């Protein structure tokens, strides 16, 4: 029984190490800025660099995501006031494991402001 217990403990520790090293690259916004002011009707795109990164849903209308191998590009077409807000790039969670407690290492946030049309 003691052997079994040691085996299980080892398994749990191993799992912890795997989940800590796998898919844990920190998402990074490919820009010095994290706040963007867009003109109404303009097109905007921004990439997030990292393994298995996604842009968190829900996304407003006219917003598209182009996934790459180690990045994800968010494109806003025909910007309007409804695109004002924060956009979060985060590590995807392939196994539906709960996202790491340490959220700030797992996501990057940008803020977009689009003025209303005059
Ligand atoms: C993003 O914008 C750059 C120029 O700023 C452009 O070269 C590139 O094609 C755009 N990418 C997409 C997916 O629209
Ligand atoms: C862009 O949005 C405006 C209103 O916000 C709309 O009137 C116009 O038709 C849109 N243009 C395109 C190409 O979707």
C-alpha cells in the first residue's frame, strides 16, 4: 500500500510539473502600447504572441481572429463605438483544466477606444 501511495504522489507531482511547463508561455502583446484610440470606420489589427494563445470571447461584431502557430491576430474592421473596451489574450486551455490561479501570467489585456461618430 505504501508503494502505491508513493506512486500516486509521484504521479500528482509529475502532473503538476507538466501543467506548469506546458502551454504556460506568457501571452505578450506585439506592441509597446496597450491602449489604442481608433478612428471610426478604421481597421485595426494587433497580434498576441505566445503558444496556444486565444482572444477571449465574446468579441464584438466586425472583429475577427486569425490564429497563427505561436500567435493570434485580432482584427477590428469598420471600428465603431461598440468596439470600445478591453480585449484579453490568454493561454488556451486544451484540457479544460482550470486556468492557473496566477491569472496575470496567463493573459495580456489591451484597451481600445473608438469615438462615436459626430
Ligand atoms: C495588420 O496590419 C499590418 C500593417 O499595420 C498589415 O501589414 C497586415 O496585413 C495586417 N494584418 C491583417 C491580418 O489584417
Ligand atoms: C461601417 O459601419 C457603419 C456604421 O457604423 C455602416 O454605416 C457602414 O455600412 C459600415 N461599412 C461596412 C463596409 O461594413
